[in-house]
């Protein structure tokens, strides 16, 4: 409603909606990269539960009449089962993908101009999103191409007297008598000035990946005015908007009544892109082509995930990539972890069927304390396909890390009988003997041990760093990541503040209690923070710098226990 102008004493109460907030950094516990059944290609997206993951990205798919599941969904299932709360998923695809679209009819549709009210697009891309390809709806309202992986829409109310209508997003394989409603949007409007404007409520944001040739970087290109609140669709265009639906006298402006959508349901079509039809090299058959993809398809994802201002996550995993087969892609994700300095990469060294020596040799070719590798592969039950399958360790180890952090903290070792149990794993590719574990651990590979009555356990916590130091252990590297993350956020809040004693004391008053809490929670033996006149001299201040030194003594884990049993003659007195 336009603002009124008072010509005599009175009160005008206006509303101005400025609640739209620019999206901040997306925060997740795990960044997971790999192929999925559906979803937006290359767009890192946050999911908060496995049902959320399944709705956006799917699980089971059929190739050559056989049901399969990608390692990505198995890893997501395991992570959430072990207590993980959030995953940043990046779907990797090959080729060109587009969304499915649909036009929603209005009361003008039967007229000569054959107009539509608005159009919708699916967020997911690829032919799997097409719930209609040919033919007409079946007698029960089922769609010929409707499936659990695509969607349909239905306008359930439409009132020309108020200009409002309600829209359902339904699962593609439901029927009119047995509807599966995924989302409900009520009292929508085509009036851009209305707070219930359809684009504002559902969202009209279209995100695509672009490439800047001058910097050699991929970035996200966004169009549209409103962020997408729907998990499945976005408003593509409003063809017949209804600005100021009511006249000044309160009557409906008759020129807009025919713009309102009519009751009915419809489907989506026209999407392109399909990797699933040609998927090969799954599970223990992974080769240079992994799950139907080549390593080049992963580079875009590594480039996008290297932006800490856009995405904040603690762990990174790419199940399906191995050092011996996909070294360039693995190196790109190692670089992501090292460049960011605030996440840890769980990687794999060798394809299924390797020897202890071959795995150790691959580890020797790597040198970083921002990544760790585990071996051998393990067998799990694919929840989607119902099959027993072999998966690399990076599929299940994020779940171990999640459990470790939930019951203890990042600076505890995600290993051993207390926190290293691998939930959901049935057996290891190879039962390691002590000599096998010795060779692997000396070679920077964390063994997965099999213990009778216990199951599979991560039995090491070395990073892939070659030089012996405190940072060759996972718990110490993750301690440093946690400290830098927390203290870095405090320091960032001091930028452009006055360089005075008061500002330094503000920093110390936040950092010292935090380090004290870490010490009390067994993360540090000792610490010291120096930020005073000794390191902030006059010339430092004149250079607009604030300098602080943080000294820490990380706690070490017990990895080797020596117990000696002494047998003595009868009569010896113990003191």
C-alpha cells in the first residue's frame, strides 16, 4: 500500500519490509564431494539430515536394470548416523545440465493470448527431474514419468476476490488420491508489493558456475532477487503480475482477476543432462574413471570450496578419488585444505585390492599435515540398494570424526577402542596382522584393525606429514585448526579499531579464557598469550599493525604402552 499523506491531524502506520538478509557464510561439519542421483551440479549446498540429503540428492539409481548407490550417499548416511549434523554437498557431473520447467495456467489461458500466470523451475538438474515427457496423466492422476526423484505442483486454492492462491509441491510418483506433499505455500500473491509475493516466499534465485579467465578461478553467478526457501523449486518468472490488486475504494482491480492461477496440477519437463545411464566403475571396480566420472570433473568443486568467506567447514572428503589413480584431483583438494588452513582432508591412497607395500608407497609420495589416509577398504550394507558393497575408508571415516567430536573434542584422537569404532562397517578388505599395521603406521597410513567381538577400529591417527613433529598427528593439527578458527574470528572483529591498550585487553580478555577452557578439556598442557608493548612498539603501531604471539603446548596421545610383569620368588616383600 502506498504511503498516505496527512492533510489534517491523524496517524499513519506504514510497513516497510527490509527483512531480506544477505546470506552469510555457509557453515557445515563436513564438505562432501562426488556424484549423486540428482541435485544442482557444482553448487555447494547445505543439508541438515539424511532425509534432507535424500530429498535433494537422491540415493538409489538403476543402471542396466541393476540398482546401485553412489559413495556420496553412503558417506552421507554414515556421517549422520554417527551424529554428524550438517554436510556441505557438492554434486559432480559430466556434461551440460539444465532444470526442468513448467508453466502454471491462469484464467486467460483459454483466451486467444493463451497466457500463463507464472513459470517454475526445478532446483535439481538433469533428465531425472522431468516428471512429464510424453502422453497424458493416467486415470488416477499419476504422471507417466513421475518418480520419487522428481516433483510436480498443484494449485489447491485460488481466490480472485483476494488475489491469493496456495501451491503444493508434490512428489512426482504420487497420485491424486494418495498425495505425497513435500512443501506447502499458502496465501501467495502475484503482487510484487505484497509480502506474500510468490517470488519472495518461494525464491527466484538462479545459481550457476562461471569462470573468470583473467584469474583462472570458478565462481558462483547469481541472478534473481530472492533466496530460495523451497528445497525443490524456484520461481522462474511471473508472467502476469498484479501490482496494486485493490483500487483505492477497496474494490478488486478487474484487469488483474484473470491473472490469478486456476486450480489444477502439473508436471515439469525439458531438463537435459544424464550421467546415470552410462555409470561404470563403481565400488571395488573404481579405476581412472570413478563412478562414471573423470578427475577433471572434480576441479570446479575444489576451486569453489577454496573460498573460506563463502563456505565454512571442518572436514573434507571425496570418496571415489584415490592417490594412485587420481593424484591430480587429490592434490587439488589437499591444496584446498592447506590454502584455507581451517579444515582437514580425509583421503584415500589406493583402489581396492592393493598390497600393504603399495599403499605405503603412495603415502610416501604425499607430504601434508592437513590430510590423513586410512586403509584397507571396508564392506558396508548399502541402505538404498540393499547390497553389500566395498567402499574406501573416506566413506566411513568422517562418521568416526563426527562421533569423536561429539563425545570429546577435535583435539582428541579419532582412533582406538573408545572413539575409533567404525559404525556400519561389516568387515575389512584385509585383516591386518601386527606386522602389517607396523609397516602402515611407519609409512604414515592409519590402519583399520579388526578385533574379535569389537569390530573394525581406526587404529592410528597420523597425518601425511613426512617430518616428525607434533603436527604429524591428527589431534594436534585439528587442535590448531580449532584454535585458529576461534581466535581468528576474535581478531577479525578488531580490524579498523583503535590500536590502543584497551583494544589489546579486549583481545586478551576473550582469548585467555578460551585457551583456559581448552586446557581444562585436555587440549593443552600450557599456553601463553603476549600482546603488549613488547611486541607492539611504536614503529609497529605506525605501520597500522597489531601483533600478538600465542604459545601453546599441545597434549599428546598415548599410542605406545609398555607394561612389564615381574615374577618374583615367594617371600619377597613389596614396598
